[in-house]
């Protein structure tokens, strides 16, 4: 939700898809004993933190994976248009198709208990972490029994003790009361709307950062160190979330109030007074809540993993991708628990495979292996979004993987021509690394036990147009995760220069236009980085997030960005409206299932395990 509002600042579009929030946020992993991290047994529960992984995670998702590759796809689209001489509406369609892909992909992840990984010292994990006890002698250890409601992980958002389920529901009720206002009903003040008119489209805000630093039409607040900034505040009203400009950044002191900033600070002088080679750009925000923070998401995701399986019975799979009784059992359990949400997911997503279950002498493991595709016909009632999506499906391939220092994979995602793939592994109810043959490659990790860790994200994105490929490879970040009793944080930093993908005949021109910009982004100011953290005190959770990077002046790239902005501007508003309609439709369906499940959730208070 925080980044939802933070992205409101990147052209101040208040709708950063907190509906994308689900899970994206907790993907941290690692492997083996010589990883630089600590692993210690944590206390059970985390007071003041909630299970709405589906929302803060969006913040993290946009920040740590989807954002990284999506941002570079946008930049390269304008570049490809110019070099190929093809001024189509591809740039804007790409952005929205990718965002829709992420929305539906996240929904599917939630549907089957998917999560994102954490870095960890697997060698120590085996010695330190004890998997949950098996519910029966015949059921594999670590996994939750089949009869437990899939809403049970919600209890992890509050500390153990009496009336835990009742307290968890109270926290979720608060979350769900404000969530739709932020996600689907942002309203801007007149002065904020006027500011939006003079700022560039969100896709090119950072590309054009230096020129806008010198633009007197932007109502900058001038800071003592030479920086210039625009500031935003936000708060909920009865039927919407209201955003207005502010003269300075003021940290919120009331739950569900937001403060955001977009600040540019000049670096070295390059051509005389008032001219600069680059600026340090910071896009950040802060939100107070009285529900939950990042630590609770981690605990809830750990519990979700224990419920991610088919039936864990023979006959076992022999190769990945076989549709059989394992998939049917997972789908049936999801439909029983989320009948309304499932109906809407099936409308937008065609699922070809869910998971595969294999047996070994060490016990069974689950390969979550979601294969599916977005249904274009379901988008027809949304003409603007449908038109955007149709124009991008044949062109874009985006891939990402979360890996450790030994080359083992913890999560892999791909979208190609509308086809979606999401892969990760679970053993004994815990996240497990795997190799290129989709076999276990290390010990499983209990996410809720991690105090610190590190993982690497590697992504690529390409567009195929006119028989040529344009894009970026080696979009690489290293992310550190830390957690203490009352706080949790993620810090991600670009650790290499992205590689341009272009045909041999135009690669030199592409490198001339974008090469130095990307090199400065990767190396300047210690590399482009993003952070997300939450801290809890006396039931109030303070959540902060920011992106920071050095952005050099590139006249050619700025020119292309202006072309892309002109193409996108006419459609952005309508597409955003339709995006929100789909998001609200899915949210309302989920909310119906949540309310129908309240008796089963409350019944969990009768389980002595939940009171410990």
C-alpha cells in the first residue's frame, strides 16, 4: 500500500497497484553454509503485524522484481521505436500488459499459496530449524492437513495467545476497510492535478529527470542543499483516498496517512552555472498503519507454503508439467475455500498446470509449476486495456530468476506471448532451492526463522518487432533482508550494467542513445537501489519505501521519451480506470470468500497450537 502511494509520486499516479501487492514482497532466498547471513530460531508470532500479504507485498513486488524489469522494458520500448522507425503505440501497451500480467499472476500465486523467496544459510537451516510436526503418521511432515482452511495463515499476522483468530480478523477488517480506497478510489486535489499536468508521464519521469530539475513550470520546493522536490500527503475519506500537494515532507503521525516525495539533487557541473551532468533522484514515501508490516508478511507466507500441495499421494509425477490428480486436488481445495475468487480468476487466467509432486527417499516434495495464459477475451469489456494488451502479446518476453551464490534457483518466472510460468519448490512445508533439472539442490528454509539473508535477482526483457529483438539482459540486483523483533527491511541494489539487446546493425546506435544512461544508473551514486522497511511500536506500524539512483542527461533518450509520452498520454487515464475495475472486481470476490470463511477462521481459536 505504501508503494501504491509512493508510485503516485512517479507522475504522482496514486494507484501503484496495491492489488499487485500480494506476495511480491517477500521473495528472499539463499543457500548453503557460506552465505553471509545469520539464521536463528525466532519467537512465534509478531504483534501488530498482519496477514494481508496481498497488499504490502505489492509494494515490495513492484519494488523488487516486477519494477526492475518493467522499468527497463518501458525505456527500451521508446528506443526500439525510434531505431526501427516504428512509431506504434507499443510503449504504453507494454506497460499496461505487463501490469495486468503481474496482477493476474499474483492472483494465481495467491490462489495456490505461492510466495517469493528469501536468502538464507541453508547449511545452518538444517541444524537450526525444526519443521512443523506432521498432523498424522501418514501425512508428510511439515505440511498442513488438508482439512484446515486456507485462511489459517491469517493468524500469523498477530502474536500467539488467547483469541488469536479473533484478533487477526480485527486486523484484517481494518486493512480491508481502507484497502479499496487506496487501490481503486484515489482522488487528487486541484493543485495536485495541476502538478500532474506539468510533470512527464510516469514512464519517463526518471529518464527526463535532469531537464525537469531546470523546468520553472514545475512548482518545485527548493531545499537548502540545492535539491528540488515535490511533496504529497494523503489520507482516507469515506469513499476515497485523497491526495494533495504539500510544501515539505512531513512523516505521518496518524494511521493510514501517507507522505511522499520526489526529490532531485544535482551532481557535478558540466557546462557552466546551472547546468549539470546528472541528478540524484529519490522517489519515496511513508505510511502509518495499525495493522501489520513486513515481518507479518514473512510469517504468513511461511504458513501459506505449508498449505501449498496437491494431495501428496502416489502415483507420483515422473516429469514436470504432467496434469493429474495432484493438480486436480490443489484446484479443488482452492475452489472450496475461495469459490468467488476462483470464479473470477478462471475468467482471466487459463491454467494448464498447477504443481507436480515427486517422491524421494528423503520424503516427497512439491514443485509449484504454474503454467497458464491470460484470456484476451475476458478483457473485451475493457476496450482500452484490451487494445493495449492485444498490441503487446506478440512482442514481449520477460524472464526473471531468484538465485543464490551457487547458481541454485529459488524462484523462476516468465511471460512470453501471454503465457505465464511461475516455478518454485517446497519440501517439508518450506521453500527449497532447485537446479536446472528441477531437482532439490539444498536444504529447505523456514522463512519465519530468518533474521538476515541475501539473494540475487536476474532478469531480462525483450521485444520482437519487424523481425528484430530489442531489450535488456542481465538486469541484476542483490537484495539484503533483515529482521528483528519489531522491524524488518529489504534493501536492493543494482550490481551490474544491463546489457542492451539489439540487432547487430543498430546495436551501436542503441548503445549511443542509452548505454551511458544505463551505466550511470548502475554505477553512479553506488548504483540504483530501492529499500522497503517497517517498524512496529505500541501497535502502530511505520512503513517506508524509496528508490534512489543517478540519472544523467541524455538528449537522445529524452527525445524518445517525449515521443512515447505523447503516444501514451491519450490512453493512460482510460487504461488506469479499467485496470482499477478489474482489480476491484477481484478484490470484491476475495472479500466475499473472506467474510464467508469467518466462522472457520474463528474456530481456529479452539486449536491449542494457535494459543501458544
